[in-house]
C-alpha cells in the first residue's frame, strides 16, 4: 500500500474526519511482535511494572506510583536509586521525544472507559520511567495480552500495579497466577466490576481496590491506596483528572490534561505532571493550542453530521467521525440530546449520558463494551472483513448506528415488560423518529 494513502500529515481534513488513523491499518502480527519487544525492553532492569490505560487517568496513576516509589511525594525533584537527577524537563520540545515510536494497531484500538478511543497517532505502548518503573500501556481489549507479556518478561520479585483497567470476564485473568508467583500485584480501578471477576482477582492473591465509579477516578483510588502522604500538588492532580474522567467539566484544566495525555508520549506526559501537577507549563499550553486548531475543526464536522433520534423517553444524538468524543457529546447535549453516540471510523463508538440518561454502560454491554453510567464505549462485532469496514466508512457508520440504537430500544422494552422488541440484528428500532 502507498504510505501516502493513510498518511495523516497529507490527508485533507474532510478525508481525515471520516477515515481511521494510520495505526488502524497495521496488521496485528506486526503489532504483536513490536509490543512483545517493547515490553521486554521496558521491563529490563525494572523493579516495578505498571500496566495502565494510557489516558490522563491511567497515566496519573503511573505518576503517583512513580512519585511514591521515588520519594517525590513532596512535588520536588529527586534522585533515583541509580543517582540520576530526575524531574527536569526533556530538552526536546513537547511532542518530539526521540524515543517515540508509531502507535501500534492494538494501541489504535484502545478504549476510554472501555471504548476504543485511539485511531492512530504517535504513542508508544511501553516505556521506562525513572527509578526502575516500567510503564506498559494497555486498554481493556489489550489487558490479557499485556498481563501475559509482563508475566513472561518481568524479573522475579517485580512489583506489578494494574491501573484504570477492568477485565471483561475471568478469561482475561489467565496470566494473573504467573504474575503473583513473580511478585506482589496491586490493582487500582474505578470501573464497575462484575462481582465474580473481582472475587477471582482477589482470590488469586491480588490486592484489588475498586472505587465508586460515580465519585472517584482511578487516580483517586491510587492516591488513597498508596501508603504515603502526598503533597497537595498530587492531590490536585487527581482531583482535576477526576473532573474530566467523570465528565464533571468544572475545572478547565481537566481538558488540558486529557488532551496532553492523548497527544504526548506516555512517559513524557508522566514527567510533565510529576513536575507541574495540574498546572501545566507554558510550553505545554502552547503545544495544546497548536494541536487544538485541527481538533476544533474535526469536532465541528462531527457535530454538523449529528442526527437526533427519539427512543422511548430519550433523545439520542448520533454522529460519526474521527474527533474528540467528549466535546462532541457536549455539543449534542446542548442541542437537546439526553444521550450521545459518537461512532468512530475504526468501528468503535463512545456513548455519553446526562442526568436524564445514566445508563450508558447498559447500552455498551449489549454491544461488546462497557464503562460508566454516563460514559461508556463499545465496538459491535459486525466487521468480518475489509468490505465491512469499507461500508462503515462510506455510510458513516450506518450499521453501527442501527446496532446501538437497537440497544437503547431494548432498555425501553425492558421497562415496558419486553414488548415491542427491536430486531436482534439491530436493523430497525421501533417507535423512533429521526431529525437532523
């Protein structure tokens, strides 16, 4: 394939808005080989491994763990056990780390609250942080493989943390036995766990702490679970991260953290928030301003495509495109949506709720996903080959839209006692009216 066909730097905005990023087109076989090598390299000489979702919440957990084990809880620079001064900003401009590698296919299929939120970019999956801490980035769909790789390559005695990740079922936990045999395992999360899965994790010997998904983010859970006294800077970091992760939107800095975590290399983001907390330096805000020009344009295009459908008592706004789902959902909410569905070119979808609709996770669970009452994600199992994806791109997610609206309709049917059921294939929903 001609590289220019998928090169984000040369695609027009109109094309970029409806097509997945270049990471989507990488074969899984190449991704698996690279992920294996990256994990092996990251774990070499590491005393601690952190498997975390590489969004702002997961990376805040990594920063808190790094601060705790490195004696940096007072927010000051420190010297690690190798005698290397840390806490200094990298000499390269933000976003231009020499160690960065292209994101892999599994990274482009990651999720944000159990959704696939990344469709190509320039993030590496695994990296080392100061003080012998190895970061292994993973989303819910990558979790079993990430745990298995850490189990295969971590040195005996390695302390393992798992942060901001929730297994779908017990089959995701096959590697836990090996991890526990190699060293202590602690797991900090805030998603809604199945009781049986949580019990299986604890019975394996893992110290599992799950916070209230409506009141805490994973950074909150990590902050209170680590046996150290943190400086106010890190308490504030967790609070601002929570503001975005729970979609409270009461602190403007939370969007800055979320965007910076999305665009920067994971290790670079961790270093920035370790040094500055939630109050980002001018270099970071300048970088964000530059990147947000295109982001705003993609948000505008996705918002303009939206259609609004009445399903039972709810107005559901549905749109398609590569965009920042939270901002688009906010726009749809301002236009009257009780719930918003943002379908992505990679085949996944973000579902966002409001006070009028706090059942996003129930919709997502019907479509191979999950998450929170007001923020969830899924990827319908409807893509058998590239022709299905071609149809997805050319119709702007028509099949995915039908499947997800059918899931909303089933919630209505349950409340009505099961009558007037939607087609199991999601080809139609009863009693709906659509407007643009």
